[in-house]
């Protein structure tokens, strides 16, 4: 049984989707529509850079969605792969918006608009470079929670429970330094992520306030394919619940490890990652090596897709 998954921030590279752009006129149309909605040349940023512009959250979020969506559309139009026969769609953070759009819960224009606003709100929720995120490697979430609970001076929060051995923590820089010092004492490996804000934590409160009415005022429909929510790690198909979960998602951790495990328990044995990079495919392989995983982001990979 199939699940289609969509990547989040961190998967972007300059030139992503270039071969789709040059091979299909309808892909160019999606790029041009995105430029018009955003009132900026997102196409050039995606195809040519510079990297620092692509890496700005307000550009990254619509860019990753755009690339994921057009790859999804190319699969639908150019192959016999029955992607809409999937049991679930799921996305990591902003990837949840890609999942919702591809499942026809919201349309392309609505999604670009929401992600434009979401990216700007999240980037501006905390002054630039005053907050950040650290990936903790080779340990489990219980160990992280123990450190955060014991050391009450450390105001940090679990932001992503990504896989066995990869947890991401958000916080203000001073708190993150205290947290990293504690990790060093316990000989736990970590990597500071190249992001400008402490996403998926209560420090995003200002972004939640900005996005709440925008999400509530957007016309959602029930998705054609059940969505696995980042907040609950469980299936949801009621658009009113989906709206509230998207609002909660801004400050709540992405429960990706649980989402994958829950889908496997519900019968999923085949995951197809649609979008730039192969981050999610790598995480799934760390969660469960017994399931089939494909990441699809080149034209060759699209054309090689089979229903087997």
C-alpha cells in the first residue's frame, strides 16, 4: 500500500526542477503564476539563485512547494503511475501544504499565498539570528526531554522528532548554547542548522497570531486522500480539523517518526517522496528498513515510476 510524502525546508537546491521547466510548457506556466502571486521572480531564484536568497524562509517555502507540486503534476500527466491511489499523503512541515494541495483540499494559488505569508511570518517571528535550531544525532527523544526538563535554565523545545537518532531542537541562541554544552558533556553529537529562526516552538507565537485568520479565511475542502497531520501523527480528512491543525503546527513539533510508524502500522509498505532532495527517504530508511522508499525529483525518476 502506497503513501506519498512531500519534503520541507532544507531540501532546496539551486536548479531544482530545471529539466521539468525546460521540457514542459505547463510547468513554465506554474512558475509564471507563482511569480505573479508573489510579485517577485521566484523562477529565477529557484533556477539560478543566489543561494542566500533561495534559503530565505519567505522564498524557500513557496519554492519547495512549487517544485514538489510540478513534479506531482508531471507524474500525473506523463506517466501511468496511479499516484491518486495512495492511501495517505503526508508532508514534513511546509510539505503538509504540498500534500493538501495535491490532494485537492486547497488549490495552487491558495497554497502559494498561504506559504508566502507563512514563510514571512515565521521568518519575522523572532529577530533575525536571535533564534535557531540544533539537530541532535544518535540519541532518542527521551534523552533529549530529560535534558530539557532537568536543566530548567535551558528554554529549548523539541521541534522535529524526525527519526531514530535525529531530533531537532529550537530555542533562542543563548539557550541553544547551554543545551549544546550539556550535549557536549554527555558526548552526544549535534549539528547547528543553517536556519534563521526557532521553528515549531512556542517562540513562533507571533507567526501563529499572524497566520490564524489567514488559514481560517482560506476556502479548504475535504482532501481526496487522507492527510497525516504533523501535530497528531494520525490521519485527518475533515477540512475544519485540518485548518486548526495547520494553525497548531506552527508552534508544535513535527512528529515525523511517529507519522511514519503509524502509517506502517496502518498497512503502508511503499513510500514515494515527491519533491526536491531525498531527506525524507533517508529518514524513513532509519525508521524502518523493511519498507520500499523512492525519492522522485528528476525526469528520469518520474518516467521510471511503476505501479509494481
